[in-house]
């Protein structure tokens, strides 16, 4: 029973890498769409989920709605831990490495150089370079704040991960190969989808 958690910088390729790794291993990849639906079922509601998803509430927001962010986080924690307990899953984002830290898992951080990230965000979000830079800057700030608020940790500290992989240097296929091979070595009896 294997678990891979992927923490990532926006534009580092997780939308390609996580599903490819899961497919090659015969696992399930859980990204924000699936997790949001499950968190909603666990007691949080949309659109508030999107408001708190990988963001820490601001001071005014925390004062106005002190329980909402905590309710979302507790629901997210239950969902992530339940998915990890099922195993054979790639969990993307949402502090997965912190939420399932005690499980037998491989914790990965995907990073990339800025030019690579900008190009990916432009392609995926259908925006020009200026808005892509703004999206990246805001996403980086939101994710750092989320991890600091809910886990009292530094998102960018490499000690929180088993490996930090630079997708702009290793390439998408290279990173997929590294993760698949790492999982097969870690859990040799899990079988193969290929």
C-alpha cells in the first residue's frame, strides 16, 4: 500500500506529473477537484472551500468567520487521512505531507525555474505573461501562508520532503520516472499497472 504526496509550486507540472505517476502505478491521483468534493461531503461548503483552499485567512477574515477556516481544515484532514489509509494514492497539495506524515509515504516537492513556471501557467490558464506572473506570485504567497498557519512550518524547507525535484531541469517524463521507480523500490510487492 503506497502513498505519494506532492507539494508543488504552481506551474511546476503537477497537473501532468501526478496523473501520469498514478496511471503507471495503477493508483488514484487526487487533486483539488476530487478533494474539494470530498471536503464538501465532510461538512464544509462551496464556495467557502475555494476561499480557504491552500490559503490562510487574513486577519479580518479570521475575525469575521473564526470557525470556518478551522472547519475546512479539520474536514480536509479527515479526508486526506482516509484517502491515505486506503493507500495506492497520489495526494496533490493541501499539506498532504504534513497531514499524513506518520504514514508510510514518499513526500515530494516539485519546483521549477520561473521561466518554466510562467510558460506552464500561460498555457494552462490561457493568460499572457503579466497575469501569469501575478498568478504565480499570489499562489506562492497563499501556499506559504497556508502551511505556516495550519502546520506552523516553512513550505520551502526541504527537510519536510523525501525529495525535491526540479521539473524544469529533469523534465516531466524524468520526474515521472523517478517517482514511479521510487515507489516500486519502496513497495516492491504492490504490483504494476504497466
